[in-house]
């Protein structure tokens, strides 16, 4: 019974250790790379691209310019507060009389100005900034389109290299199977040793091809990660979409595609908006040559310590005097009797300040309201120079729009020719693969029957591998170029 318990305990311990080892292996195994679709790659790139963020800031800056130009129609209101201290003979800021006392003074003012007429400059500036904002939004859309095309190209490149890796592995597996079969025939004396050595060299060559294609795949994945701003250490794999080149048909002419692209692509609309913005810029600059009429208003008040009564802490009753010995005038009179001054005597006989800061501020308020007309006569040729520069900018905008249209036409024509050539290459490569597969099938039968040498077998196998590689390259080249044509027509890039 004891032996049975010992054996049971050992078995339980062994099972526990095995389970622990399994858990350790599972914890040490890195997670499988997440497979991303093309849409996921595009969405992630649009959300994290620095160039897109920079374009967004350009749009926000244009929005600020437009908002500021609209607020230019409202009155401009400003205020100021000042405080000063002076001594010696100087002017009292309230009475404008000369005093030889120490004076503390303060000034509070506010003013407003409302533009009434300024040569339609504000109106045209608003129109200009509206067009500039629209152009910035179209530039943002173009930046997104460029990013989508780049990510799609890199995505297709990854899919292309994945298929090349599979082709290379298939080629290697076929060579290894043939090598094993040849080894058995050599051992049986049916074939010379040289046949085995030739196939062994072919297997090594195919292994090198697999390594090269895997390196190309790793590089294409790295390039996709860099475009997505993903660290190289993060796992990433792409989901191979179902692509059938047979469904892709070029059924429009290059001129029809260009007409659609000119009406839909944002770079054309951006160029048109910039032309309109520059035209309003010319009108706004011409407004600087006209007079400007504004409605102005202001309010001002001040305070001076020279207007305060003097303190006499000794309790004696005496009229306040100046430093030069002259009597200080009272701050008020009784019933307009200039001989009966009011000095506000305390019960102790001392004088106190009855003309406080708030009283002076209230009593010294004065207001202004008027019109101001500014007539430009001569200002160093600055207004004329601004107008001429705006005219030049308008001409440059028209040239830029024409160049953008010509560049688009050239890109559409080039893409059309490339897509058409790629479709022809794909059809030729497809027929070539079909012929190479049949030729290799017949060569394999001859080699197994001993009617062909290993050299002939290798040549046929390599021809088939190259044909499949060319077909894969032609397939994805045609797919991407056809998708570019669809993109020029405003269609979404989907696979």
C-alpha cells in the first residue's frame, strides 16, 4: 500500500511539473502578429500621420484668420490705467496749474472705434479668407489621398512578397521531394551520383531563394510599419485579400478619366479656391487707396493728490497752507460765497481728507464722440506696393492652377498607359505560366522515367519558378495601377 501511494505521488508530481513547463512555454511564446486589413492600415495611418496633423493645423490657422477678419467689423475697444508721482514745480494734471508740491496722480481712460467705410477692405478680406480656408481643407484632403496611395502601395508590396515567399517555398519543396526520390534511385544503382549532387545543389539554390524572398518580405513589412509610425519590434502582418485581376477591366479612355479627376480631386479644387482668394486679395489691397471713415468714442477721468485737503495732526485750527506759505484754497464754498470756504474740520480741530479718490474719479469724468476720416496721400508707396504684390500673387495662383491641371493630366495619362501595359503583361505571363507548368509536368514524367537528366529537370523547374514570379509581379502591378485609375475617378481604394 505504501509503494502504491509513493508511485501515485510521483506520478502526480510528474504531471504537475509537466503542466508547469507547459505554462512556462506558453508564457514565453510571443503572441502571433496581428493581421491588418488594408482599411485598418489606412485608418491607422490617417489617425497618426504627422503630415496629416500638420495639414490639420494649417486648416485651424485658416479658421483663425477667417474669424479674425469677421471680428474686424466690430468696434475696437481699449482701456488704459496710469499712475504717477511727481515733485518740484510742475503741472497739476487736473487743474493744469503750476504747483511746487509732491503730486500723486492717476488716469483712467477708455476708447472705442467703429469702422464705417474703408474701401470694402474688410469685406474682401473676409471673402479672401473664406476661400483660403476652403483651399486648406482641400489641401488636407489631398494629403490624405497621398497617404492612402502610399499605404496602399506598401500594403500591396507586402502581399506581393508574401506570395513570392510561398512560390519559393513551393519550389524548394518540389526540389526536396525530387532529391529524396533521386537518392533512392542512386542507392539502388539506377542513377549516377552526379544526379544526386546536381539536385542537392538545386535544393541549396532554392533555399537561398527562400531566404532572399523572406528578407524582401521582412523589408516590405518594415516599410509599412514605418509608414504607419509603428515600432519595428511590434508584430505586424497583413491579411491577404481576395484579388482577381480578371475582374479588373479598363473600360474608359484616358480623357474620360481625366475629366472625372479634374472634377473630383481636391488639388484641382484647392487651386481654384486659391485663384478666387487671390482675386479678393487684390480687391482688399485696392481698398487701402481709399479714405477710411470711423466713428470714435472715449471716456476719461483722473485723480490728483494736489486736490486733497492737508492734514494737521497737531489739533490747531488753521487754514491749510502751501509750502510757499500761501493759503491753500478750500475744496468748496458756501452758497457760492468765495469768502466762506469749507475745509471740513474734525472735532479735534484737525483737517481730514473729504475729497477722496472715488470722488475725484467721479467728478473728473469727461466723454468724447466724433468721426475720424483718414485720407491716404503719401505713405512711402506701401499701399501701391501691396496692391502690386497682390496682383502678382493672383497671376501666380493662376499659373499654379494651370500647372496642377497639367500635372494631373500627365499623371492620368501615365497611369493609364502603365495600367494598360500591366494588363497585357499579366495576360502574357498567365499564358507563360500555363505553358511552363505543362512543360515541367512532362519533364518530370520524363525524368522519373529516366529519359531526362537532372540538368534538364532543373532548367525546366527554374523556368517555371521564374514564370510564376513574373506572373505574381505582373498580377499585383496591374491590380495597383488599375486601383490608381479608380482613385483618380474618386473611387475608394478597397481590395
